[in-house]
């Protein structure tokens, strides 16, 4: 081989070559004779010196047999120098040098080439040789990372849009088997199906450019569909331009949204069709946001008459202090049940009701759901029944105990509650019951007992609480069922 400074090459051409001196360089003339090589090229080939690379293209092939990574030997015309001699362009190719002794690959090289003209116009061919080990290690790491990455991913070759790699995450997400994916085309398994911006995605795929994240609807092998976020990143794989598609599974999110939507629809239907009055208010000032038909029938406020009005401004409750009490209960327990209040109607009337309320989340806000049960007719019927029982009980001598007990059961609002025994009452409470059964008014009973009227009212309230009633008539009936009045008040 000639000395480097003896080569007849122009300055501009050498500037291009010198820029690659970190790589192995082999120069050949137009007849295929190796005229110069650097030490890096010799080392990469496992040669003792540049001269050991060979004298010409034929000698190079004999000394350094090359094969592809799939173990297929290169045909003589496929060697990079021979291709340059035929005037072909040699892009980077990855080949293995085969050991003549063991026929095993001893090293892997990346070889590319270019053709120049020397100062006299004669052709000069340059082989650029690099160690492929770093590239192979990077590919190995990529392969490992790609396969173990839990994020679903698939790689499509851009030349024919066929899938060349798929990881387990994609198989788990879709239900495909590996051999059902590899070798199939983008048109068979369309990962961009129903993409949010399909035209833009296809354009970028054709150009080999990054595909931004967008929603798509994947078709699954069982005929189902799965909502995903898909994005594409151009990569080179085995010297081929490819597109790496990665995915995020949105199907659980969509199913959760569908369940939430169905739940909200059921709530709305129940709210609208409920036979009891229902209203939804803000939690801060109890401003009405929505009411159902039963609420409108109960209160007389129809359409939007009460919408966006605060309950306090409508003076909806009797007593008025109930709203303050309800606010405290909602803050403390987030709800309450069966509070006995009266509702003021639009025309100024009152309706006896049982009211329950609960804090609920609605459209990311904290609201209050009110349930208002009209018990006016029931209470009116109870009063009529109690009045009739009182009239009968003025003289129970001719009534059998069975009839009295049946009447008492009809009157009782809690038929399954455990009965209170007379023995559980104090002497003072028994005395109060006896005097009530004798028909005295509060003033007369207070004088008889020697207490003030306020003290008497406290005694009566304790008796009511203990025997489970809230009216004098009900207390008298309870007492007479159990043998009151006594012959004399117990002191």
C-alpha cells in the first residue's frame, strides 16, 4: 500500500475523509486494488497490519469471509467493495467476519462506502468500517426493554407497513396471540382505527414523522372494541425505518364513565318519578337547584318558581329553626332521617311531613338531597282514631281486654316496639299518669301534686318519652290499657 501523502486526492476530498479518521478506512482504486488503510480498519478485521487486509477485492474476500447476521454468506458481488466498483451506492450494512478456523463470527462490523475522484479524475473508492458491538448492545437493551415494558407497544416497518415486533403488554391488552400479529399489516390490525385525527396520523405515518397522542378505537380479535391513547415514534430497527406505536388503555376509564352515566340516569329517573317530594340544594345556603314533580305538588311551587331560591327565603319550614338544626346535623353526620316538621306551602298553608336529608356529590359539587314525605292524611287519620278511642275508653267496663288491645295496636305508630312495663315507671310518673286519666287539666294536676306548671310539663315530657307517645290522648290510652287510673295517686 502507498503512503497516505502520496495519494493523488484533492484537498476537498481529503477533508471529507479526514473527518472520518476515528473510523476504520480502506481505500481502493478503480481496479479494486487496496491502496491504503489505517490501523483502525486492520484492528476491526482482526488483521496484524493494514497490509494484511489484502491486495485487492478478490484477496480481501478470501482473507475476510463475510456473512449476514442471519448466517447467510455474502455473495461475491454483495461485498461492499465490489458494489462500489460496480458504481452502486453502499449505505451502512451490518456483517459478521467469519473465522476460517472455527467458522464462527469473530466480530461484527458496520460497513459503508463512497466513491470519489482523485485530482486526475480517476475513481477512488473508500470503505468506512465501524465496530457494530455498541449498536448490537443497544439493540439488545432495546429488545429487553421493549419486551418487558408493561406499556403496550408494537413496531411497524414503514416500507410495507407490516408488524415486526410486539410486546406482551400489547398482547395482554388486546387478546391477540404473538403469531397473529407478527407479519400482519397495518391494514389487518389497524391500530389507528377511528383515531381522533386519522388523516393527520396517516400523513405522518407516510412521512415517517412522530404521531402525536390521540384517542383511537382498537378492534379486538373477539370482535369487541377497546378505547386507547396511541402515539407513534419513528425508529430504526435492523437498518430499516420503522414506527414504534405505544398505547395507554382507556377502556377501564370508559367503562367507569359508562357506569357513572348509567348510575346518574337511574338517579335522575328515580328523582323525577319518586312519589315523595324530593329537592336538591346547595350545601352552603340551601339554594334550590332541582325539585321533582311530587315536591311541586306538595308545595305548590311549579316550574321555575322556586329554582335558585334559598329555603330560608321561601320560609319553607315550620318551625323556622328547623333549617338551622338541619344544617348542624348535616355538618356533624352528613345526613339525618325522619325529622317531624311542617312544610309551608306557596299559599301559606302547612303540611305535616317527615323530612330526611343527605349530603351527596353532584357534578363535582357538594349538594344536599332532601326527601319530604307527606304524612298529613295519615296523621289526620291517627287523630280521628285516637279521638274515637278516647271516647270509648271513658267507660271500658263493657269492653273486653282483647278489643282494647286491638284498638291500642291500631293506634300505636311502632307496633313492633318492645312494650314498656308499668314497673319501669317511677312513683311520680305513675301519679302523673293517674291524674291524666282522671281528666284534670294542667293547672288542677299541678295543684294536686304540689308542683309548678313548668315542673308538671317536665314530668309529662319524661312520661311521654318513656312510654313512646307524644300526645296526652295516646298517654291516657296507654295508661288505661294497664289499669290506670289508680284508686289514689302514689306518694
